[in-house]
């Protein structure tokens, strides 16, 4: 083999090695970024809360207006095709708030949250001390109208909107 042929082969081999290293660096970088991003952020694609990217924040105290992530009760997984459902919803009622049904509509402290159940003209609902009602004004939202209150111990994390998709 001639000297110039050997140099050509070595140059070609070095280019291939360079591209393999670049590929692996990019691949590992993407995998690490994905793992970090999915552990710190929550993506919402349901219109029951604003569409967008949410950042996980420390749970601390839970109050009205907080958006929480919780595990859906097994009894209500029949409404979805997936199991172990995590849902993100806004807390609109806590212990001491007035929940009532009037003319088939659910009211929280006098604010109308839409249709509740056909056939119920008037009723009052109670919330336990460690319970929260999560509701949306979105018509077909799977929320406390269907599964009732959620307990504090079932709340996994709180999230805060960092980027809204319009």
C-alpha cells in the first residue's frame, strides 16, 4: 500500500470517529435533557386549565387557586383509556366553602360552574377538612363533579404555569 493511500484511509477513519463522537454527545445530551425536563415540568393539553407548560413547585400549603397534580381514583379510570391517570386541576373550593346545586347547576360560593347532574334541583354539598374540590368551567372537564373531593394525601405536587400556549 502506498503512503498516500494510507493517509487517505486514516483521514477518512478520523472523520467517521468524529461524527460518531458528535452523535453520542448529542444523543446523551438529549436523553439527559429529557429526563431532567420531564421530572421538573408538567405539560397540559387539556383545556380545563390553561394549555401550556407548568413547572413543579414545592407543595407547602394548599389553598384555593392552586393547580395541583393528583392520582385519579381507580374507580374513575373507566373515563379514560389509560391507567394510573395523573390529573392537573385548579382547586376552587376548600373546607368551609358553600357548594350547592340549584336548577341542575353547581355553585361554589355563589359562582356558577355549569351543569352538575340532571334531575337535582336543589342540594348542598359538604367538603371535609382535608378535602378539596377541583373544578373547571370547561363543559366536559373530568373534575370533582364526577369524582367528588380529592384528599390532601392524594395530591402529588403543585404546578405553576410558566408558558401558555394560545
